[in-house]
C-alpha cells in the first residue's frame, strides 16, 4: 500500500513539473520605435520593432491615433520588422500584431513654410508672399515684419487653396528689415521661415530727380500737411518748396534738397501746433521759422515756406484781412491779401529762406492764388516769433 501511494505522489509531481513551463510562459508582445521622431511635412519616418516570440512571415500593422493603418511590415526570422511611411499629421502610432499592440510612439509633423519679401522703401508698402504645406485653405499664416530683430508689424494672412498667402506692411522707419512667417494647426507643429534682410535706401534727391523715391517723399510731405500739388515722380520747384518748409519746421539747415537726415526726420518729425486755440479757420505766420500755417479746428492743415519783413518790418500781433486784390497790385504784389496797412500776404518771384521783405509775407507764386482763395475779408492773421 505504501509503495502504491509513493508512485501516485511521484506521478503527480512529474505532471506538475511538465505543466509548469507552459503555465509560466511570457505573453505575446510587440515593440515599436521611430526615427526620426519629428519630421517636416512630406518627409518619411522609419518605424521598426520586433515580435515576441520571434517568428518569420508575421504581418504587423502600424496604426495611427485614429485607428487608420498607415503602413504594414513583415517580420524576419528573428521576429524583427521595419517599414517607412510619410505621415500627414502629428500622431501617436502603434504596432499591431494580431490582438497585441505596442506602446504608443509620438511622431511630430512640422508644417513647411516658405516666405519672400519685396524691396523695403521708407513710406512704401512692402509685400510679403509665401506658401505653406500642407495647403490647408482658409487657415491663417502668421506674418511678422521685423526691424533690427524687433517686430514692428504683424498680421494673419489667409492661406489659399494652393497653400499661398500674402501680406503687406507700411514701412515707416528706416532700418534693416526681415519678414517671418509661421503656420501651425492642432495636428501640425509650427513651421517657420525668415527672409534675408533688406535695408531701406535713403537716397539724395533734388530738383530734376525722378522716380519712385520722389513719389514716396511727396506722399509723406503731403501726409504731414506740407502743401504739395499732385504727388508724382518728378522733383520740381513745388517739391523743393515743400522740402524747404519741412526743414524750417524741423530746425534743420534751410535747404531744398533731401539727404539721409531728411528721410530720418520725415520718419519722426516735429509736428507743428497752432498758437491760437480757436476752432475757426485762421492763418498763422511763425517768423522764427519763416513758415505760414493754415489752421482749422485747432489743427495745422497746411504748411508753406514764406519770407517776412527784414529787420522786424513785419509786426507780431493779431490782424484781419481787410482788403484783397485779384491779380497784381500797382507795386506788383501778386494776389495780395492786406492785413496791416500796406502789409499783405502775396506771391513774389523771390522768397528767400530768411526775412527779406519790406513788411509783407511773401509766398511762392504757386501758392498765391490758392491762399488768396482761402482768406476772405475778415480772416484772422496771427503773426508771432
């Protein structure tokens, strides 16, 4: 009886011994890695891994966060696999082998951005164009204008169906400029591009000059209320008079030519303020600066170059226009508006940069009829130093 019991125990022990390896075997598994982990849109990613236990000819699917199969691979004898695919967006991917999944691997896809910038000219608009990929129409690219590395303008530019975008900026300060564009979405990492730098030219200009810089100069003078008729590309006597008036107000050398200092002053000018604080239209003459202002609603609306009386012959004070003559007066004053005895605002052939008259306020001929029409009888004339 004892012998039979011993044989039974030995048999059970042997059975347990044979069953143990099967009961303790590791579960099936699959691993996954990716290289590189971050790519630009359109670039491939290689994913690789292995199954365990190793087996050849097994199919492994690579699935993204949304369960879409983006690639498949077949294992080798050692259970390893590798494949390449081009992701459309950032996602976590997993390797799936039968009912087994790997740990997720994050892959980042960066938007591809290109950008270019037109020439930068002071007081002109600069156009920035570019493209983004993928071309997600209706989305916005962020476009920034940089001056010496500092943002001076920023806007959202709508992306078209082909991925193109465009933006414009007004250049209001001289300096070195670049444009930067960036694009991102919830499923795309930010892509950024920067243009080469460009410097605003500050050309010398004078009477006889022609071209785009003359137009930009005249436009800026007109914006600052220096009277100029017909903004165009020709630097004529009217341009010269407006530049001279500007230099006078800025306390710069009284010349009618433009240099780099003029351009810089145009970007950050002294803005003239009226002396008389009234809403009604009136005319002011600053004898110190030798300029005339038309003023309306407490704002200087026009600035012109004048020459007043030598040796104090033009009196400071508040006057009214009391008499006017259309055409020439007997002593050849052109379209005079009298305000103090025989003193008048009038056109004259020579209007130097300094006080030179006998007491009148001389204006260049081309301003005379215009100002005559602005100043009816009774218009206040304020003259001061």
